[in-house]
C-alpha cells in the first residue's frame, strides 16, 4: 500500500513537471456503432487527445493496440483518451464491442 | 453469437490465467478453495458495481478516472503478489515437505491467502466489469439479444475451462518444483501488471516521462491475437513498450528477486538450506 502511495506521489510530481503544453484535441463520435470521422490526421511525435463521444445507447470500448489505448465509453456519454507521441504512420483503432463496423484510423504525419 | 463468445472469452482469459496460477501456487494449502471462491465472488460483485458506475468513474479526475482506477487496481495487485511471494519464499519449503510427509493440507497457509484472494478478486473485477458492460449492451440493444447473450455465457464457460486447463497444466509439474515455478510465474505476472499500471498512468496524463517506444514487435506477435493476449496476461507482453514500461518491468522483477532472497535468508528459517 505504501509503495502505491509513493507511486501516486511520484506521478503527481511528474504531472507538475514543466513542458506539459496543452495537447492538440480531436473529437470522434460513435453513432450506430460507427466512428465519424473514421480518419484523423495528427502531427507525429506529439501527444494529443481524442474526445470520444458515444451517441449510441450501448457502451463501447475504444481500443487500439498500436496506439496503446483502451477505454470503455458508456452509452450516451463521452471519454477522453490521451495518446502519443506517435512516429509517422497509420494507427488503426476499433470499437471492441462492435469490431466489424466500428473502425477508424489515426494518421500521424 | 460466435462474435460475442470470442469477445467475452478474450476478456475472461486474463483473469482465468491468474486464477489458474493462484490455484496451482496454493496447492496443498488449507482453505484455499474458500479463499479463491471469495476472491472470485467479490470480483464478480465488484465488476457489477464498477459497471454501474462506469460513467461516474470515467468522468472523475478530468476524464482520467478509468485510467487511474485501472492503474491503482494493478498497483495493489502487484503489492499483493510481492507479499505472497515473500511469504512463500519463507514458508514454501516447509509446506512442500509437509505435503510430502503427511499428504494433507497445511493449516499454516491461512495468512497469505488473503493477499491472493485480493489478487483474484481484482483480476476478476477488472476484466469482469468489461464483460458486464458488453453483455448489458447486448441486452439493451434488444433484437438478436438472445443468441448473443448465449454466446457471452458460452464465452465465460470457455474462460472457466481455460482456467482449469491452466491449473491442471501446472499441476503436472512435480510438487518439488511447483513452488519455484509458480513463484517465478507470479514474479513475471507482477512485473507485467506493474508495467501495465504505469502505462495507464501515462494514458491518464499523469506520468508522461520516458514515453518513447523502445521497440515494435507487432509484426511478430500482435497483442490483439489470442496468443498475444495470453502472453500479455502472463508475462506482460506488449508489442510497443515505452521506456518507462520497460524500466518498471525490470525494476519490479529485480525488487521481487531481492524480496524473495531477503525473505528466504531471514532468521525465522528453520529448515537447513542444504535440504536442496
């Protein structure tokens, strides 16, 4: 337990570190288990955020192994995922609960 | 239906592996069935509660609540696994000997089981809450719900079968070695969890140092594949580790090693080391 507290303390320390410039923000919307837009262009080698708005009534899991992110977005709500920095390239993401239709890609350049 | 089965199975195997390893690691310890059951039951109950409050958790801490929640759960599990391994390093040999001599359960093991029950509970809680949300989504969407739900239930059953497979697979190891094998499995498990935990802190935006990718082995083994997922659960395989993840992984293994060494050589040792 104590080491957990230490970890959190360390985390706060890092968070307070300078240089945490405001990350670029993007938005995707889930509707009928599809992402709009399904393609997002981001600058390479910079951290950024995607606000995922889930307009469906059912929950969805925004997931991308290439971007190392997984997050459950409950129905009729939204969530923020923080990503990067990414090397230039294509990074697919899916809605894990509806993988057939919920697909998209982040292009870092 | 098959889709639902696969999705649920994928979520369940991670917890399943952990339960299987814990069962093997506590072989011959009295009351372990009860403790593991308590852990699973607590995890399932907790998963339901987490699923209900998913929205609230998600919005907490400026939208980083889910990440911080996952990071904390993994962090606690790592500490519990360390505690268990330290305890086992000290008492494992006595337990193994008593098992051979008497051929019956050892009562002394009652203490570390709380730690492992917590690990089991947290693993089930973390994976289970996603299963609950997924199944809830199926029910909420109506239409073809019944078949999908059956798929989901079958997925849980397949996960349970997988747990049994892990357990009996590990039991095939001679009892002389089982504690050292499970100790190392638990050490790797803990290192993987620790590295996952710091990555959740990164996703939460609170620990963004050393965030460059060290290597990319996605061409070799995708983390999304079944085997990749298993290795992820087992030893913390990740296709693109960050510098921080790698550092924490190695540090955890090292800390675990030191802890086990220290526990083994401390004064309460009653069995001579020459018994090897």
